[in-house]
C-alpha cells in the first residue's frame, strides 16, 4: 500500500484479475523516484499473478512506485490497471 515501509530483501506482489482465462501474462514494473525510469521486475504467465521480488541493492533506501501490465490473449494490453502504487519506501535491511 502507499506509504508502506519495506525492511526486507524480498517482497510479494500480487495482482487479482477478474477473468484469468483471458490473460496471457502479467508483467510487474518498478521505478525509483530518483531516476524515474520504469524497469520490468518480473513476469507471471498463469494465475495466481504473484511475484516474489528479490529487491536489488540499487532500490535500497529509496522511494519507489510499482505497477503492472496485463497482456490479454486477444492482443490487448492493459497498462497500470488501477494506477500506480506510489510511495512505497524500500529500506536496506543491512
């Protein structure tokens, strides 16, 4: 949730999909506010659409945003369903 502070090397990110039979894959994306560049952090090809993200060191001690892109079997892509999840803080656990 926005404003969460994460003190771990891994977090679980999950996306609920109303009609999983129509989904080809879900991509998860993250960016730091310092550089503003989105990076794909993982892809899941079947339900449940859950990613256990090993947080890289360059995300430590930064505010980040998370989002997802849903690729449907009919070729449509739904980007940022529900909007970005902004303002998550990753604190290095070291």
